[in-house]
């Protein structure tokens, strides 16, 4: 009778252990599938009517909650299975049963409850996530009190060692998720560099400010509104730009913006009788056709500025600092260039490029070129936290204004000051070390 009882208990324990291993395999595969599943692919499947994908998206909304429920179920299954196996094998092998149970359960859990289900899940994460999500959603409801208690204990323990985790914090933001996928796709040859740069450029608009890409006031082409009308017309015709700021007394005192088309329309009005006399031209007031200047703070994000341009139906703004002092100007084209790269027209063909390849394989770069443009052009990773331009980066790292011919090495690159104009680093020669 004792042997029959032992055999019955052994086989019952064996069946329960196998069932618990199946649960453990399900939890392991579900965790991998829900973690690896692409939100974009799940959203597309949900839009096509896939209820499992829609439920998977709901489960993924709170990563900490579903991972906590899965880990709790997985650990419970493994612990109970191991305990039952140990008890059953101890009855047969005596004291050696503990060692036998440890070896057997380690092999079974590793192969059948961890590696095998996770390998299957990672090969088709969206489909697996859709199948597992309805069950996991119910598990989360059942284990929600225990998961909440564990979450509070974890946060309290982390707080004791000085680590604070906000309830709304995400381990991986959507932007970082997209950026990581693009970088991985580019390194594997599936995504072109230009496509990667365009998408990342669009994502960065909300994190960058107009002061980073604006044309500095020293490079703005302006016209003195007090000049004779004939001189103003001549300067507008000689300029490559269609919009030119007008100032009075001093360049910082901007009183209007002159559009070449409005000036042309006014000249055409004066020529209604077939000619424009010297008296008519001398009596023409350029301010009568000038537009009101549009000023923006230098701390405005590029994303907000683009929205303002679209809302105002304009694409030209003057940038001022917190004291109202003119700092530069920005156009809609400048913002678009952060996404699509340099935009040139018939007036740009004769201009020199800011990044040129030297005979020795190094790059000759204008000091006013932004670090971001250099990184995009050459696929480098120079930091742009402390400076916006290449010249600013060299001055920041050197902590002095370098002399012509000086050479520096930092961030894995060699920088040589090739040309200097007063205190401005005009041209730098850069090569990777």
C-alpha cells in the first residue's frame, strides 16, 4: 500500500510539475513578446480589426504593471514546481533527492521554460503578443493588489538608497525607441543615412531652439531706411534675398521688413504714366510698403516656431534675447533644412560650401558651421551641448581664443585653426584621430 501510495503521489506531483512548467513557459514567452512587439505594428494590426493586437496595446500601456504580473506568475510557477519536484524525488532518493531535483529542474526550466518560449516569441513577437495579451490582461486584474504592493515596496527600497522613480517615468521614450530603431536599421543597411537624418531631424525640432540655427546679427543684410529711395532700390536689386530688414539710426533698431515684390509693385504703380521721374522716386517713402517686423524670443523651440510661421502665413522672423536686443534672424527654410538638409536655389550656386575636403583627407570647415550640420554631413558624433558652432566648440574646449595655426585634440578629433579673422575662427581643419 505504501508503494502504491508513493507511486500515486509521485505521478500526481510529476503531472503538476509539468503543468507548472507550461505556465512558466507561457509567462516567459509572453514577457518577451510583449516587450519586443512593435507598437507601430500592433497599432496597424489593431486598425485592421485584430482584437488581440488591440488588447496587447492596452497591456503595453503600463510596462511596469504587466511585467510585474508576469514575473510574479512566472516565479510562483517555478518555485512551486521546484518544491514539488524536490519533495517527490526526496521520497525516492532520500537525502540525494535535493541535488537530483536541483539539477533536473534547472535543466527543465532553462530549456523548456526560458530559452525555448523566448526564442519562439522573439521570432514573431506581434503574433505571440496578440495571442497572449487576453490571458495576461486577466492575470493583471487578478494579481493587481500583489503587484501594487510589490511596486510600493520596490519604490520605498529605492528611495532609501537615494533613487526616486516617478510613477509616470518610462524606461524608454517613444522618441528614443524610434531613434534606436533607425540607428539599428542604418547599421544593418536597411535604412539610408538620409532617411534616418530626416526622421531624427523632425523628432529633434521640439528639443532645439531658434538661437541654435539662426543667422547671427553680424551676417544679416540690412538697409538703412533713411537712404535715398534710388539707393534702396539699387541695394534690393543687388541683394540675393527677397526680404531685407530696415533700420533707423542704428542696426539694432529694426523698424520694418522690406519685401522685394512689394517694392516692385510700388515702382510699377509709379510708372503708370510710362515712366518714373526723379521727383517721384525721391518722394517715395519706403516705409509705406514695409511690413511690420516679427520678433521672436531666442528660447523658442523650432517646433513651436514652425507652427507660428504656418499660423501667421509668413516665414521670416527676427530673433531677440530676453532684453529685446537683436540676436539674429530665422526663416522657415532654416527649420526645414534641419529636416531635409541644405536647400539651395539659383542664387546659392556661386557660394562656397562650408564643409570642404582638403587634399590631405582632412575637412576644411567654416567656423560658423553648426556642429549638427558637421555631424550630419560626415556621420560624426561631436557634442553640441556646450556650443552650437564648430568654432564655439573649439573655444569652449580650449578655454581661450586660439591663435592661427594652433592645434587641439579632443573628442577623438584633431582641430587646427587654419584662418582667423580678428577674434573669430574663420576656417578650421578637422580630421578624426
